[in-house]
C-alpha cells in the first residue's frame, strides 16, 4: 500500500483478509490492572506510578516497573505539576471521633526560625550559627496528650516511621493517624509502614489546616509558651528544653478543654474501668470544621 496507489479494501480482497480484522483496534491488555489503577488514582490524585504500584502489590497485582509505567502512561494518569497556591481537591473519608485514647493521633512538622523572625509566627527555632531545625509533634486527640516532640535538622518519612513505631511500643497502637500532605507523610516509607501496621492514615485537604485543628491548637501553645521564650544553643539544648516543656504540658499544665485536668490525668481516668474525664472528647467534625481552634 505504501508503494502503490491502492485502497485498503482492495488489498484485503487480494490477500483474502476481512477488512474488519485489519481496522479493528486491539483491546487494551491487562484490563483488570488498568481498572484498579483508575480506582486508586480516583482517591489518590497526587500519587505517581511508583506509589500506585505499591498499592497494586497489596491487591495482588505484581509487575515490573517498565510494564507498570507503560500502563500508567497509557491510561493518562500522570500527575500534573501544580502551580501557585495549593487548593483542596475532592473529599476525604470522615475521621473517627476520638472517644478514648489511641483512637486518633495527629501529626504535624514545623520548620525553625531564630529570635529575629519570631514575629512571623513560625513554630520552631534555630541553634548555633542560625542553623534551622524541625520539630515533629505527635498528639493523642482524645486526651490532648503530647506523645512526642522530635527535633532534628531533617525528618524523613523513614525517620517518622521509626519514631511512630517507638511510640506504639509505649502507648499502644492507634486506630487512625491524621496529617497534612507533607512529603514526609506521603513518602513510600510511610505508605509501606501504614500498610504493614494496618493503621488508617487520613490526609487533610491541602491548604486546610483547620481540619486538623487540635494539633494546630497545640502548635500555638508550643510556639507561645516555649519557642518564643527560649533561645537554643545547640540541637541537644533544644531537645532538652522541649522535653522539659513536654513534661510540664502533659503533667502540670491545666487544660480548659479537659475540665482543667492535665492530659496525663485524662488518660488515667479513661484507662480505668468505666472511666470518665469531663470534656475530654473532641467535638465531632462538621463540614465547616468549626472546632478547628479549641482552647487548651
């Protein structure tokens, strides 16, 4: 056909082939995998093909990376790079109401700034020659107890997974963990850790910190009562001062949302048979997340 001016139908007549078999497009291969990819991408809009592949492996679909990438591209699921301000996209499954300890933990990392930047409201600090460090806060949403304040110059997903594993050995396993969409929380290490432990991980909508209002309220207390009051000489000094403040926060400082009890007292009351701690329960979420800023 390329060398002679002859129609496709004429060629099919000469070679004895039905034109329908020539013109018919081949059906896509691995229809079940493609369907599952679309289901995952529908709820995880910002996941690339590697993370989609991890979730596919959990469903029993195993393939090499080249095949995974080919199917991912053919289905048009490539993640577009976002420009400008982050915007909420879609909805998330409702978070469980924390009516007892270890129902829901909240996580939030913060960057550091030194004393001259305190007016900007950042929730951390620097040490030495203005070297920044980060703080990872982990709270129990029922008792308001701070389970950990991890300070370091960087916090990867693997580091977060190790710290959470250590906290589970101390406090028990949570039913759900709530966080934003930071890279340390959407990393492959965290996805694998959540799958291995069976803990549900809830991501709030991008740009909606009020959906994780309890940890944001804690951040305000930490910033106002510790970070804005202290100057850190080194990372070790920062860790020591954060540990002292954390002890005071959990065991001495009264919380109005707990009936002026401390988080440690609230946990002990709820761990007793038929225990009850006045005002300890977080309010149920609403569409407007009116409970975002709770007093503590």
